[in-house]
C-alpha cells in the first residue's frame, strides 16, 4: 500500500513538473503568437493565473492590432476570476476608456463597478469601496439606461446604501450611548438628510428627541434654556408625526419635564433680574 502511494505521488510530481516546464518554456519563448495561443487555452481551461501571465506578455507586441481588444478584455477578467478585485476594477475601467467603441464596453463598465462591489465589506467596516461601487453603478445606469443590467445595478446600489445607512445609524447610537449627545443629534440629523427614504425614520426622530432631552438635563444651567427649547421642539415634531408611536408616552413625559424646567428657569431669571420699573 505504501509503495502504491509513493508511486502515485511520484507520477503526480512528474505531471506537475511537466506542466510547469511546458508553461515556463512558453513564457520564456519570446514568441508572441505562442503566448497568445497558450493564454487563450489557459483562459478557456480556467487556469487564469497562467493566462494572466501570458496575456501580460502579449500586450506590448499586439498593441494597435486587432487582437489587442480581446487581450485587454480577458486580461481584466483574469484579475476578477482570481479575486484581485482592485486591479480588476482598474483594468475593466481602462478597457472601457481605451476601447470606447467596443461592443464589450458596456460589460466592462458594469464589471468595473461590480469588482468594487465585491470589495464592499460588512457594515461595521470602512465603506469606501461601497461608495466607489455606487458611483460606478450610477454612471453605468446613466450611460446605458436601456441596458437589462440597470435593474441589477439599482438593486446593488440599494443593498450598499442600506449597509452604509446601518453603519451611520449604529455610529449615531454609539455617540448617544457614550453621552456625546451633540454628536449623536447631528449624526441622526445627517441620517435623515442622507437617507430620506429610510425605514428607520420614526426610531431616528425618537432618539433625536430623547438625546436632546438628556443633553439638556446634563447641561450647565447657563445652557439649559436653549437646549430644553430644542428638546421641546423635537418632542413636538415627533408627537405630531407619530401620534400612535409606542414611544409616545416617554416623549410626552420628557416634554412635560422640559416645559416644567423652562418655567423654573424663567422664574430664576426673573428673580435674578427683578421686575423692571
């Protein structure tokens, strides 16, 4: 049994060495026609790393020739298939720019954006690639409004915007948990501006009103009046917009406390200044 295993391992090693020596002999041949022929064979066999190496060698000798377009197109795809998405996006974009009249340009433009989409991480991480992908898909939809892939581009845009919205929402809540109320309120306000279609509108406005009330409570007396006034405004806006909200009673209590405190501050101010004659 051990001998048969050893024999099989030797055959496998020889086969690998043979394939490697064939690839190396092609790579070092200095023959552009052979490079292209074998690159296409490797590509069709889904051996994309080897295809990529040989396509790269053919770029210069075939520049300006009919074969150059397919070389550039397949070269970009070798990066995509080997999950080198940053370079894939770059080379698809480069193809679309270089071969503006090509029938493959639409596919290349889509794949440039889609490569960035593949780099879009979970919502907790930096969303720079999501932003790049959204920009690319929006450009695609504007350039090819009748393309059957516009629907897919829009779906992917919505998916990434939902992820970015969740990241911003969780960041705003973290500010609130850390008692950084001013930052929390500004972040919640930005959410409503950046994502007007959000399904979290009620929760965001509730947290804004709550944050402003807590901000006023924890402020120095000299700053309380203006901050309680803002709490009253946000509370009233919430109650008018969501009269059936499950958070209505809490906001009503905060509103009552805010108005009571404003009256107390008014009395203190009156007593400190005295009546005017």
